[in-house]
C-alpha cells in the first residue's frame, strides 16, 4: 500500500465558498504564506481596514514625513489574529530587520520597511495588512475537504495590482470559476 503525501498550498489563494458561515472570512480571498503539517498562516487580501498607510505611519513613526502617494495606500484587514500587528508582503531581495523569505515573496513585520517605503527606498510591489489568519495542524486540510474553500496558485497581479473589490472575482476567474454560479448549499456527491 502506498502512502500519499499531503498537498500543501503555500503561495496559493484560498477563495471562500458562497456558503462560508464565518463572517470574518465570508467573500474573502486569502494569500497563504505558509501551509505545512503544523498548520497554515495567510493574509486576507480583499478586505480594506478603513486605514491607509499614512494612518499607520502616524502611529508607528510620527517623526516620518509621508508623501501622499505612499500615505494613501490602503491597509487591509489581514485576519482576526493579532489585528494590531502589521504585515508587509512584498517582492524584492532586500531584507529588513524582521523579514521572512517566503520564496517568491518576502513577509516583513518590522517598522523599518514602512520608513523605507515612505522615503521611496522600499519595495514597490507591496501589500500591507493588520492581522492575519491561521489554522492549527490539519484544520485547513479539513476545511478544504469540507468544501469551505476553493484554492488556486496565487496570481501576483491580483495581489499587487487589482483594486480590493475586484480580487475575489479575479481569483475565482483565475481558477476558471464564476462564484455567482455556485450554489450556496454545501454538500458531497
């Protein structure tokens, strides 16, 4: 008997199915930063927080002058865990004080990247969020088996270039799905 290895979805989008009951994740798209045997961690990429980068910098670096084009960048609600903590998902080889190399992207949680961004020396392709989503070992795998989420490889154009309100439909189209045609009823055949 051969044993199949689990499939992990790091660098994938999770797309909430129409029947998602958890209001924190209904109609959301999540970029999975990590998914392994210990669990998963991701950032909701289509729920603006109501704050912009200027608001965040005013609190974290009040001495820094922020140009309008940088300060007006939308900050997203990345998830319900540590909602006061900032996460910057970005491209680029430069490492900041607290950066984690995710492969094609970096995840930085230190203030120095925001200061560099405000001076124009930070990365240009960035996604900024407060908080994150997480799953314990096996939890996301079970939710996938229960048809709570669709998944597809991440499309960085969706992540970095599209407006928040376009990301859900664009991610579903990337998978070849029209969410409007899916039933809101869950079930198994």
